[in-house]
């Protein structure tokens, strides 16, 4: 069986995928503009016909941490991340979907990013007047809607951003993860964090720091499930919040929410 190595990265965070060409090639094609960078943690993808046929999306599985390892298992899919050894292994039944493999890669990327001093954030990133605005909230809160309503504005990603330190502040970076992104938009200085809430009219409300931190930690995939990283995660968000405004944005299905943002933030 022919095997392939391929490295991709975003914001200085990279992973090297290795495995059968049939497993790696879909990533090379879909994420081609993120190719290159220094070899990162090695993510080995293995087809294992001894496993049962998957009976549902891997996305439904939740990471479990034990002895420094991150385990992710579902029928037909068994994944293990070893941060100390800078490697990960996913055994998958040959009928597993590429989306299932991508979910495991996302899990590894989140841990790699955190150990690089960055942070994967469940949020839509939209560039407005040269700055990035991160719209966050639970699934269904309106991240994709906010992105689709922001016509003419570069979309970093409508689901998963990478936050990286940049001098005294932070930058928001596009990632190959998520569903929608503009290939020409890669990063911008982070201007504000906006917790979405659908309503009949637009308005901005400041969020109390404790409430804001709780919401932000809840939207830090994978890392927020690791007890050993919990204090470091909270500290990282406290650092970001000290330099970035956090609001609850009530909005309706109209692009006029940008007028409310501009009136408050300029």
C-alpha cells in the first residue's frame, strides 16, 4: 500500500499527516492552500478492517484524557494523541468518511495549537475595516448566519478560528477547518469577541468578566475537556480578555448589526 506524508499549517501551527494515499490525498486537495511549513506533530492515519463498520459520525465522540493521552473512540474509529511524543494515531475502518478523519485531525490541531501558545476557538471570524471580529456561541447561535450576512467582508472561517499572540495583542487566523472561508483572507488583529444571541432588534451589551470567561472556555474545543490544561486555558483567556472587548450581540437576520458594532467600537 502506497503511503504519503503531507504537512499543512496555519498561524505557525502545523501537523504532518502520514498514511495511505487514499486517506491523505483528500486533505491535500481540500486544504492545498495550507500546504507547507515546518513538520509538526505526526498524525498517522491507518485503515483497519478488523474494526467494525462505523455506525455514526465521529463528531459525536468526545475526547477523554488519561495519563497525558487524549483518547477519542467510536464504533469503527480509535484515535490516540500523545502530546509528549508529538504524535497521534487514528485507526479507522476503511469505510470511514473523510469527515471522520478530519474530526480527529481537528482534535490533534487543537492540542498542538494550545501547546504552541495559540488557541483554537469555536467562532466565526469576519474582517471589518482591517480588524477581525470573532462571533461565538453554541451551535445554532448564528455564526454561519453572521458570516453570510456580512457580504463583501473577508471571512476567515465561519466555525473555527485560531487565535495567536501578536506583540501585545492577539491575531485571529483562518484555518482549513470549518465550512466556509475566503482563501485570500488569512489573518487580522483581533478587535472584539461577540457572543451571539438572536433577537428582534440589534444591540450590544458588555459581558461581566466571569460570565465572558465561562462562555469563552466553553467554546475552546478539545482543550476544555482536559483537566490538566484547565487552569492554563483560563489564564490564556484572561490574557486575551484583558486586551479585547467582549460583548453579547443581539441581532436579527440583517447586516445592520454592523452599524451597531461601529456605533460602539468605531
